[in-house]
């Protein structure tokens, strides 16, 4: 079942069309985060303008972000982003490798990498989520941000709970389904921040930077959601077709067994008839 899910995963839309684009984007994003710097400009006594180092996204706050929350959100957000891409890449490589029964060490190694990288991803996701939530909830002066932060944080909590359950239950179909959703969400976050930053600098949204933030994030989220729905449909379709083929195979095997039993019974009857005739002849 695991190998089948890997094969399906290696042929999905991400691996067919977007894999190398995402690798390039991840490399550039990593360099920007590593070599850029976070800005915090005081506008008045209780108003600050923070400019994110990864995207240039602007947010008005009532005080500078605490450094431990800012660093936690930044570092573990980057680990989540790169970790999910690596996990997807590792699954692709392991599915494309020719099966080698003698090479048990490499399969064990891949399983361990997948397992511990998965733990790191889940841990990073929760740290990023908690740090981001407390920064936004306690410091942001943006309109409606206290509502937005709940909408942003809740999907990541859902991913954490469901992915943990699929691992515990060994439900590989739903594990693949929700981990792929997490991959899309982790790519959507930096993309949405970048689009929001670009919109904030356009002629209309310079007057309303808060709405530039929301529109940019909302637009990217909508596009990624449409892609995610399409991908979920494809995954479900593959699984249904696979289940149907399995049912047909099982039915075919049952029919073959019945035919064999019928032939064996006929042979036994023929033997019995022969023995009876021989006895009658004597």
C-alpha cells in the first residue's frame, strides 16, 4: 500500500509540472531570509511599522515584536517550508528507484529520514504557528487582524492533528492526502506574503496597506485552494480506480478457484464411477 501511494504521488501535478519551479523559489527564498533583515520603524509613541525580511510585507503594530517570537516564527517557518519540499522530493526519489530486494539498508534509511523529517516538520509547524499567533494577536494594529489570525492558524492545527492520526492509524491514503495539502499550504505562505507585499506598494493599496495584506494573501490562498481541490479529486479518483481493480482481481481469483474446485470435483466423480464399474465387472 505504501509503494502504491508513492507511485501515485510521483505522478501528481506537482511532480509533473511545478517541482523545479518550487525548488528555484525555495532556493531564492532561503537566500532572502538568510541575508535580508527585519525592519521596525517607530511612527509615533504607540505605533510602529514592521517590514518583514522575507517578503517586505508591512504591518502596523503597537510595539516591536519580541525577538524570541520573531525568531521562532522566522526560523521554524523556514524549516517547515524547506522540510515539506524535501519530504516531497524524498518520496519522489524513493518511488522512482528500481526495487532491489537485496538493498534493505537504503529502504530502512529512507523510512528513517521520512519519519524524523516528518517529526521535524510537525514540530516546526506548531512552533511557527504559536509564535505567529501571539505576535499578531498581541501586537498587530491592523483592522480585523484578531479575526484573521484565527483563520490563518486553525488549518495548521488541523494538519497537525490529522497527520498525527493518519500515522498512528497507518492510513496511507489520508496521510498522503493531508501531507500534500500541507505542502501546498507551506508553499502558499511565502507566496501569499510576497503578493501581499507587492500589492501594498501599488498606487491603490498604498492608501490602504491593510487591505493589500488581506487581498494578496486571500488571492494566493484561493489559487492554491483550487489547485488543492483538483489534486484531492485526482488522488481520490486514483484510489477509487485502484480499489475497483483490486476488487475485480479478487473476484477473478475467486472465479478461478471455483473453476478449479469444479474440475477437481468432476475428476473425483469420474474416478468414483471408474472404481464402481471395476467393482461391478468383478
